[in-house]
């Protein structure tokens, strides 16, 4: 029987982690324990993502700890102090383009940080604990790139092709190796592209929405025909919660939207929604689409076969894509203060470095 009394969430101030903590504590999940959020607050981490949670549960069911998962003494101290029975490991450097321009942080966090967490769990859960679980949150990108047919299954061999996905793959292999070698109870999930509120506006959907709102160019890499499988962040996190409750140690679960879109078609849909909501002309926004040079090593297509989690854990997607996109555009329209706050000097520098030359 899983403990699920004290959950150590890493990277809980980011996009998916903050949504997960909200889901845990807002009553929908049925979780009754407490959450420790360990987050280094890199450029992508934002305590404002959990301001209401802090106000409602801070010091009682919610504890924020600022620090790096790579800081062994800190992580060890947190295991001592809070004695978590569950780790849900979201913390990562998560942006492919940044990994191309500066891979080091990706190795430090996604590989060495994951290793440090696993070492702490191994030490503190030694002797075998039926109630404990280390859940590694991963991505479909570790499987590589697909041609026009087929989808990744849990048996597809890993074939990462960017420093981001190579780092995630290394972390995943380490996590599974701790299960096989030390008997650490580990589960792993590989999810496709997430979207929804509070996603950092370096990623495709929020970047395009924000650029439209600011009247800027919409930079499409290459021919715009790369395909991603999109899933709403809430559908992803319900799946993670199910795995924590009922997933089998040593097992991997694919999570996907079964919702493949060429980038350019997705952008056209986003333009239509945003034009309608802002009263701006669709044609006028379309004219700002700008073809820029391609991402080096750009994976062509991702698609996830998520039959296993559907069959074995009874999960399914609940948020239809059009409705989810509408909700997401509405969220960015209503939360321009959130966006302005994170458009720091560092963010502006990134936009200059990534898009300046293309
Ligand atoms: P994000 O970049 O929005 O958030 C990452 C969080 O991790 C931030 O709060 C950041 O401060 C924190 N962090 C980074 N380095 C850290 C460190 N060394 N120590 C502690 N905290 C650190 O990322 P996201 O999109 O929310 O992704 C979360 C996880 O989900 C990642 O593991 C990612 O690989 C995985 N994932 C993401 C997607 C997606 O589409 N975004 C899809 C599948 C899987
Ligand atoms: O400006 C852009 N123009 C563009 O054409 C950006 C930022 C992206 N793109 C393309 C590249 C991809 O084909 O859009 C697609 C989506 O790009 P991202 O949002 O950067 O996502 P992706 O590279 O697919 O990776 C995402 O999904 C898997 C997340 O960032 C990862 O963290 C996750 O693991």
C-alpha cells in the first residue's frame, strides 16, 4: 500500500509541477497529506504559480524549500526533516532550444540532479519500504523522432537527439537502474507536449499567444510541418496521480494526447482563436507568421501510444483540444501581469540570443 502521506515534489514552481501541486491540494485528487516543494527557482520557476496554495496551506500542508536537487546536503536534510514517502520528480531544464545553446545546465540538473535525488531516496528508504515511491517524470522526446506512421510504445528503445532529451534519457536510465539494482520502488512516465496555463512563454503555444498579443512576429521553425502530440497539463497530471496510486514499481507508462498537429496548422488554429477573442483581424495576424531557420536536429514527429495506462489504470484524456486552447488563450489574456513579471532581463536576453539571428 502506497503511503502518499508526504510527497516531495521537485520543480513544483514550474509549469507542470505547479499544476500538479494545485491538483493535489485543491480537493480534486482526494489527496489528504502534505506536499514539500523543492525548487531552485531558475528562470522557469515562479512562486507566483502557487501563491494561492501558499496562502491557503503554507506551513500546514504545503512547504516551499528553495534549492537545487543537485545539492546533496540540502536534499539529505529534507529527507531527514520531512521523511517523504513519495518523490515526484519534475525538476528539469526543459527547453530544447536552450539545451542547444547551453547544454551544461541540462546535464547538471537532468542527470546529476536526478542522481542526487535517487541517492537520497536510496539512503533514506533502505531496507525496503512498501509504502514508498520515486516517480520520474519524463518526456516522449527520449524516444527520438518518428517518420509519418506509428507511435512510441513503452518498448520503443530510447534514441534521444538533443542535449535536453539525452539528459532526460540519462536520468530515466539511472532511475530504472536504481529499481533493478537496489530495489528502489520507481515508476516512470513519458508524456507528450503539454500546454495550458502558466507555461513559460518560451514554448511554442504560449510564445505564439504572447507574440500575437504584443503584435510581434510569429517565428515558425523550418517548414512548419513538424508534428507534436498535444495534451492538456491537467490530463497529464491526473495520469501521474494515478501512477502514484496504482502504478507498478519498475513500470513505465506512456501518457499522450492522441492529438497530433503540424506546427503550422496549430498556429493557424491559435490565430483564429486569438483573433476572435481580441477583435483583431485574422488576416492581419497571419501576416506576422515568419519562417525562421530550423532548430538544429529538429525532431520531425512525436506520437504516443498510451494504450497501456488506459488499459491498466483506466486513465483517459478529458480535455478536448479546442476547449483547452480556448481556456489557455483566455488565461494568458487575463494574466498579462504574470507574463510581464517573468519577462525579466534574462528572458529578454534569451529571446535576443535565440531569435536574433534567425
Ligand atoms: P519548467 O521549465 O516549466 O519547470 C521546471 C522547474 O524546475 C522550474 O520551476 C525550475 O525552477 C525547476 N528547476 C530547474 N532546475 C532545478 C534544480 N536544479 N533544482 C530544483 N529545481 C529546479 O518545466 P515543465 O514544462 O513544467 O516540465 C516539468 C517536467 O516535465 C520536466 O521534467 C520535463 O522534462 C517534463 N515534461 C515536460 C513536458 C512539456 O511539454 N513541458 C512534456 C513531457 C515531460
Ligand atoms: O519559436 C518556436 N517556433 C517553432 O516553430 C518554438 C519555440 C518552437 N517551434 C516548434 C519546435 C517544435 O517542433 O514548435 C514545436 C514545439 O516546440 P517547443 O514548445 O519548444 O516543444 P518541444 O521542442 O516539442 O519540447 C516540448 O515537449 C516535450 C517541451 O519543451 C519539453 O520539455 C517536453 O519534454
